[in-house]
């Protein structure tokens, strides 16, 4: 495998909310242009890892660099798709407005979005197959549509690196295919994607790299090298026997979380 | 008659005009900024801030002996702001949760304010400064210079809201994403909180510290019922706030002897009640009608689908079947006869004799479509 630029490097990262460490001494190396999955049980610290890399949580220790520089200097290179359930979808606004929020960072203080921002937002909505819904109230979206809106919002950030927190969570099959197509396109354009993922079965099919996380980093690297039964057992505590005899996939360890609260799909 | 004389007074009576103007200003400001508080689920924050303002008012009087409301309101502003800082600090540095911190700060500041108020009664000028009116509000006591002070403070709050509209929206909808974009969200939060404190302080003299939070929450909650756009919600909340303020202040000032705060709150409650029941889409009445219509539609479609099942099982698709059979298929759900009547009116079924029904060709096609939809 050829040496690529490091898009993200994390060394000795430790994070604690109160006394108990949530992440302990995590090292991670993400080459440019790859799709990386972060997997691990609930409460493993996956969301915390992403937030700590993006400077949203102050780590207790560790170094983080984006293309060799601290995150603060590279903020413009990074796009973010938070967990869908992290916002109130009953907020009085429409799809276009939410997507344009992805441009707020470029706009800076006080300046309002205008024509250019609207054009970019519509373009991004086109890419995620939501162009028809630009005027739709966000409260009327299905779970899959909400996820696409968040993806479009990240796309207008025009980033090099994307962090996505459970982009496949509770979406329908069509949306899942649309998202994975989009991820492959991003990867082909040499963008790097780090996504929290829950469905172990699809990891080898969707991703190039994987990080197995449970407070500590159990393993991190190319899927074919580190996505082994032994590592999965170490990550999930050996609760379930999951790798099939053929060794070409894993059963889901946790039942995929359903989001009944978010209406029809 | 009374309305007419009231209108005349409004135009020509100096006191009433001042009162109405002041009430309008306070309604506009608290309504607009209250919208953000409601959307951020911080309704109680307004309550804590307004109660916490009381000691600020009294201390400002003790220190300056001033009767100028602007001076007293600045005291309120400082106290309200300190209370917010204290709450944030409690939540951040202790294990006390947000709601408990709110209750704690509210009661400590308000209790302290009441003690000071009792003490200050002994000072000769206290009554003239109208300190007591800050409890339940006395719009009739508003002077032109008071209204001017309210207008200056209120405009400052509205200008801040206009300038930082985009940042406030980001903070209210997705603060974590905002932080990832590089906005210092804590600073944005402080800015929005400051404008909210200003909005509350503006209304204290007229509405009083006890009920001021209603003017923050109620107009915004009512406005939310009518619209799905933030900008329109803010405009409507301002309108509702002004309406409630003016009507309430006029009722209380026109010799009824009622305290202004409670009167305004009664008016705004009426607006909220109407909005909760009658607003399209979100209103209870509307939702009830929609649910009823849906249930009826589902019932009609189900009976049609049953007839279709029977028809496909029979060699003659237009063969008539007994209503009893359909009733059995719809086990336990009444209204089959009524539903069949509805279907007949639409020309989808045909009554063969007293008890037997058959699909019409239109009905067959419609049933085919529905069954196909269901299987999708
Ligand atoms: N704001 C917070 N304050 C305190 N503890 C938190 C906070 N956020 C998360 N945690 C805790 O940190 C751990 C990791 O959380 P998280 O990163 O969300 O896990 P994951 O995303 O893998 O499910 C969990 O035990 C959770 O309870
Ligand atoms: Mg998570």
C-alpha cells in the first residue's frame, strides 16, 4: 500500500467528562481520500472522539492534527454531520434554510446568506436527491430525508474532510444507497470521510478503513487487516458470536437502533 | 359607546397615550425576544431573570435615591444579568441541574429583593419612586420619560437581534454545529441572553417582576401555533405582545383599579387559548378535524378493499355480497352500513337489495388502486 498524506492524525487522546475517562489514550491515523468507519458499542466514545477532534470538547491530553496542523487553523477544511437526533426537528424553518447554515462559517459574523449561498444549497440538495424539498418544513421530513438535509448542509461547507455521526442511523434502504454513493463520490474526489457506523455487516462493503473503539482504541487500520473476529470480540466484550464461518461479514451485534420517534421513513 | 370614548381618550388623553405606547413597546420587545427563549426551551429563564431583577431595582434606588426609571432599570439589568451568570456557573461547576439552579437563583434573588423592599419603605422618598409598582406593575404610573427609557432599551435589544439574527438562529437550532463552524457559541449565548434581559427589564415597570415572564413566553408560544417560519413567528409574537400590552394597560388604567400585570396576562392568555385551539395545522380543532377525516377515509377504503377481496374470489366481480359478511370482515368496527352509504353516494358501490351490496366498475378500479397502494 502506497504512503498517502495523513488527513487526520490523533495521538494519545484522552477525554473525560467528569472523573471517568470516556476516551483513553486513543491513536488514530487517517490517510487522505479514504472512507473510515468508527464502530463500537453504545457509550464507547465514538461521538466524543469526533467532537474532540473538532475541538468541540476539550481533551484532557493528546495531539490532534489535520493535514499536519492544529484543527483551529484548519477548520475551513472540515465538514460536520452531527447525529440527526441532536436537534429539534420541530424548529420553525425549512430545508433550504438549514442547508444554508453550512455556509455560515464562510460568511462570518452578521453577514446574511444571499443568492450565492442559495445556489450552493440547491446544488447540494440536488446531489442528495432532495431538490424538490427545498421549501419543505423540516418538521415534515422523514428520518431519511432529515439525514439527507444534514448531508447537504455538510456538502455546502466545501470541505476536504467530513465527520459524520451515524449517517445511516434509522434511514430507509433507498437513502442508505444514496448516502453510500455520495460517500464513494467524495472519496473519488480525494475527500476523506470518517463516519460512525453501526451495521457491522456492511463495514467491508462501504468502508476502506475501520477504527474499533471502546474507550480505548482496540484497532485502527485497513478493513481487511483489522476487521477480525478477535478485534470485534475485544471491542464488544465477546457478548455475541458474530463472524460467520465464511468470514466475509459480521452479524450485527446490537440491534440497529430504531428511531420510531421520527415518523415514517 | 365605551369603545368610542376609549378611542377618543387614546387619541387625546396624554396619560392613556403614554400608557398605550409604553405597553406597545414592552409587548413588541418581549414578544420578539421571547420567541428565541421559547424555541430554546428556556421559558423558565425569563421567569428567573425577572424575579432576580427586583433586588437590582431596590439597590439602585438605595444607592442613587433616583426616581428616574432608567436608573432603576439599569439596576434591574445588572441584577438580571448577574443572576444568569450565577445560574450558568452553578450548572457548570456543580452537579446541580439547570432547573434546580433556576429555582434556587430565582428564590434567593426575589426573597432578597422583597426584604430590601420592606426595608426601603422607611425611606421617605420610596413611595414616590413607585417601587411597589415593580411587583405587579402599574402602567398608569408610566410617565413620558419612562416610556422613552423603555423605547431606548427596547430598540437596543431589537437592533442586537437584527444584527445577530443568523447567529441567534444557529444557536437556537444547532449550537454544536455552530461551534464546529468556529462561532464562539458561548459568546453568542451571552449576547442573546443579554438581549433577553433587556427585553424583560423594559417591561418591569408596567407588568411587574412577578408576571413579566408571561410576556416573554405567551406571545411567542401563541405565535408558534400560526407559522412555521422563524421571522414570521417573531413578527407575530411582537404583534400579540403589543396587542395584549395595550389592551391590558388600557383596561387597568381606565379606572378599573386592576393591577396592570395581571390584566395584561389575562389578555395574553386569551390570545394563547385562541391560538392553541384555532390555529391551522397545529391547532387542536384543526388536528381533530384532520384526524376525523383520516379515520373516515381509512374506514371507507377498508370496506372497499373488503368488497374487492370478495369480488376477486367470486367468478363475477360485480356479484352482490351480504353486508353481514363485510361486517364480519370488519370485526368489531361499527359503521359499516354508514360507510356503505357513503360509498354508494360516490357511485363506488351499488345496493342490490335490502342487505346485499356489489362493487360498481368505478368502485372496482378504485379498490384495485387502493389495494396496490397498500401493498407498496
Ligand atoms: N456531556 C456529557 N457529560 C457527561 N458524560 C457524557 C457526556 N456526553 C457523553 N457522555 C458519556 O460519555 C460516554 C461516551 O459517550 P458518546 O461519545 O456519546 O458514546 P457513543 O457515541 O459511542 O455512543 C458515555 O458513557 C456517555 O454517557
Ligand atoms: Mg454517539
